[in-house]
C-alpha cells in the first residue's frame, strides 16, 4: 500500500466544496457563539440594572416610611397635647357647653401601631 493513497483518508472528503462547507459551518458556528455571548452579556447587564433600580427604590421607600412614622409620632403627641388642653379648658369654659359634643374615645387603628 502506498502512503499517499486515499485509503488512509477513509471517511474524509478532500474535495474543495466540502472544505468550503466545513469552513462556512465553522464561521457560522463562531458567529452564532459570538451573538449568543453578546445576548447573554446584555441580559446580565439588564438584570444587574433592574436589581440596582430595585435597590434604589427600596432605599427611597424606606426613607419615606421612616419620615411617615416620625410624622405619625409627632401627630400622636400633638393629639395628646390638644386633648390635654381641651380637657383642662372644659371645666372653665364660659361658652355654652351643652352644644359641645364630648370628645369621642380614641380608637387605635392597628394600621398605625408601631
């Protein structure tokens, strides 16, 4: 047998058309991988951006929540002061007291409990 014979290349095609096809397939494969890599990178960037946006929004909502809780505490203290002032004034009030309705008892809303 000769070393240059085609029998050593069984299963392999050495035609130029086949080489062009393999080369074309390789190029397409590389292009597909590159496109996939870029798409995956963009997806990760979008995911990171979304997480960053949610984090900032969460921090802002925490600040608003804290401010509202401070306002609730302030308003509760103001209610206590005004209720005390009213109760102190009622016995000495010279206005017609029978037209003034009694202050209704305070009902605590579970929504504003701290």
